[in-house]
C-alpha cells in the first residue's frame, strides 16, 4: 500500500488490526503519528483524511452509519483529550462533541436495525439509543464479567458477543439479559485476548483474534471461530422434589413426594418446607433453581433461593400454585417447569356456609329491631308531617309576601332612577330652550325696527338689522338642534334596551350621566352647587357594552355621590365645597376575579372612577354595601337595591368588576372595570 499525506509519500507507520474499520467499499485505518487514512475499494492507495496535529495514543476505533467515527485515546496523562468523535459531511471529516468523548470506553458497536449503540466500560456494558441516552445498563450484579472488555459483536439473532482480558468469550442474551461465558463443555480453549481483531462474516460466523504477547510462555496465534446459530447449551435440567414438611414435621403421603401434584391442607397447616434437587449432567449439583408462588391466580415475580430449599411461613387461606424451574449450564431458565398446587382451607368461621348462617341470624335480629323501631317511627312521622305541612303553608305565604315586597322595591328603585334621569333631562334641555326663547324675542323686536326703517326709506339700516336677524336665526337653529340631540340621546339611553351590546364611547357616556345626575339634583334643590372635575383618557375608545344598563349604573353612582356631598354640605355649611370627580383610564389587569383565571395573561380594561368628598362609608358596612336591601341612607330615602343592581349589571352582564374605596369622614370612590 502507498500512504499519502496529500502528495507527500509516507513510509514509516505503526498499524494495528484494531486501528482498522470497514468504511463504504473500503476501510478507514488509523496511525498515531499521522492520522486517519481512507482506502477506497481495491486501490493500493491510502489517503490521509483526518490529520493529527500531535502524536495521539489511539487504542480503538469504531464507526456507525458510515458517518460517525469514534477514536479512543489511551493517553492517561491528561495532556490530550480523552476521546475524539468525527462526522463526515459532504466528504469532509469534522470533529464534533459527543457524550462518549469524556468517558473511558473500550469498544463501541452500532446496531443499524434500531440505530442504537452498545458501549463497553471496565465494569459496565451500556445500551444507548441513537441520541446516546442510556436505555439499559449491565454490571457485575447482572453477570457482566470483570476485566476490560473489547471487540463487541452482534450475531444474527441480536445477541451481543465480546472477549476480555480474562481470556473469556461471553454472550449476552438481549432477550433474557443473561450473560454466558464459553467453557470446555462448549469446546472452548482458554486464549489470551486484548487488542486482537473481531469480525463477523457473511454467514453470521464470529471471529475473535488472539496473539497479543502478554508474557505467556506459549501463545496460540490465530482466530477463534464461533457458529452462533448452532450454539445451543444443553437443556437436560429438571427440578425434582425430595422432602415435604408441614409445621416442621414430615408430611405423610400415599405417593412419592416427587409425584405429588395437588395437596389440601387445614388453616393451621400453613408453614411449609420443600427440599428440591436438580437432575443434570454438567453442573455436578451446583445448578440454580427459581420459584414463584401464585395465590388465587395472581401473577408474582420469580424468587431465587441460595440453596434448593423453599420455605413458606404463615400462609393465609387461599389456592396456591408453586412453579419451580432449574437453570441451564449457561444460567438461563428455559428448562421444563415443575408445578405443585395446594389449597390452605379457611377456618370454620371463615367458611361461606358459616358466614351465611351468621348473616341470617344477624339479619333476623336486625329485622326484629327494625320492625319495632319502624312502628314507633311511623307514629312520629305522622305527627312530623302534620307539623311540616303547617309550617310549609306559613312559609309559602311569607314567601309570596316577600316576593311582592321585593317586586315593589325594585319598581320603586327603577322609578327613582327614572325620576332622576327625567329631572336631569329637563334641566339639560332648559339651557338651549332659554337661548331659543331669548333670541326669538330679540328677532321679534328687530323685525319691528326693520319695518320702521323701511318705511322711512333707510335701506342700509334695514339691511344691517336683517343681518342681525339672520345671525340670531343661526343661533336659534344651533340651540334648537342642541335640544333635539339631547332629547334623542336621552330617549335612546332611557328606553328599554334589547340587552345587546354595542360599541359605545365610555368618555361621552360618563360625562353625560354625571351632568344629568347633577342637573337632576339641582332640580330638587336650586341652592345646591358642586364642583365637577373630569379626567377622561383619550386613548379609551369605544367598547362593547349595553349603554342603557351602564348608564343606569353611572347615574346611580353619581346620584349617591351628590347625595353624600349634599348631606355633608348641610352639616358643614360654608366651610365645605362639594366636589365630584369622574375619571377614565385604559389599563391592563389580571383577570383574577373570574373562576379559572389563574395563570392567564393581562387583558385590557376600561376603568371608570367616581369619587366624592362626602362623609365616606364606615369600614364596618363596606362588606355589605352591595347586598340587596342594604342602604346607608336615612329611612325612606333609599330602597337598598341601587348598588345591588349596579353590581349585577357590571359583574354578571358585562364580566367586569365593581369595587369601593372609602376614607371615613373624607371621601368614597367607586371603581368600575369593564373588559374592552
């Protein structure tokens, strides 16, 4: 072979069998001094495809999918990286990070069928998935042999074979998880294995190479060949029964103990000891057994006793099935099963017929007691039913009276709101009507003057008067339209709504109903004056609400505010200036007040704050402020339903919130939140 580094001819290399792996239609072969070479087909040329910057100490190579190349670094000084992984992309080999780079592995086997990896370590054999996540691990407790394991191979049945520094060739049955090392029974002669090659041919035969000079006096150079498909350990192993003891006493039987198939025992014969043995020709009495005791057909796990003795103490009454099995020479449990069934009968008081008789006796006693109690209870029930019927009639009559009273109070609250709204409308319309009347009177006088000037022939003066009349007519028209729009708007908001939501300007609605409430209050008391403060957020556009219902809420809250400041004005006279403020904001809020809202994102809310500087609300009454029929107004001046109806409109009909904040003796503020 000719080894080339580009165009440079290399003539000094160190090549070992375990440095070579099949790759595509050729090989990849590694030399510590130079790097990794590729041999294509039958060409006698090896080209350097992965150069090393420094001399490495590679002890093993492995490849998967003709794409990933794994190199094990045997340098333990810490000067160099532990291992290397390269990936071939578009014909170029690039080093990539891999979980196996930081652990000391000895052999890697890629299984193309399930795209998994088998990796051997000093004390562990690990099965990884394609992403190098551990699926299964075998250690010494599972039968994995000690020593360094090299040369993992898979036979056609999916079993894993390997050799190690203990001169062993071992097979892992991947179906049962059992390890078996070849012995002289299998025709195996002990050989020294370390770095020798291992391969599988096209027929599925396995080859393990020997011959590393370990200092032994005699060395057998060559290959050990194994035929996995013809490898079948002997299966002439059977369990037999020797002795049976019940409660530490030999149990008499009419047949031989090994012929026993079924046994019936009393409830106190529940301490059982069985001595068994194994019929075999290879292990010379050192074979192992396992057993499982199934109670009433329930599946259980196998038990592995240290000797051939099986013991059960204090078994409860049940039907049992004891299954026993011997291990083959390679520690696999696939020999015929020995089965013994036995029943531990329940004591008398646990038998079904005893329980039935006891139940009948108990039922008879209970029945007699029930009959006696039943007669007494029937008499009491008759008396109780008469009392209940009488009380029901009384409650029904009281309920009818309560419903009638409630209906009257709700109607009174609606009429009170309608009265407030009507008074506000009247006062609001009065201003434009005053303008219309005043300018009409002025025009009437101007027309008379214009007639006089025309009779005198003063055309210029008449034209000037005509222009004044035209200007006054424009003002009359403007204020007439203003009154018309007020009437139409009030009719729209005061008529019985359809319950359908529609886009509504909250700022305009709040301003309109605050002023209606103010004018309605002044209609009842002309001497009342208050300072109105508004702070409307221009970013708050139209939102979907039922305008008639929200208008009633605003009117009710404003009426309460004007009432509160009016009462305080009566008490404090000149020292107090009544002030009502209405403000709107577009805010973000966590919907914590609705069920299931935990973890939801922020939503946009329209906030309306109505604040007065009246006497505030006492803290002890705040929890009851939205309850039906509760009012803080003097007797006869409130129904106690206004805030309750407002709360229902906001929370139930609009999925919003209505809260109150109060400083007793200073102020009260109601806050409405409506989702946009």
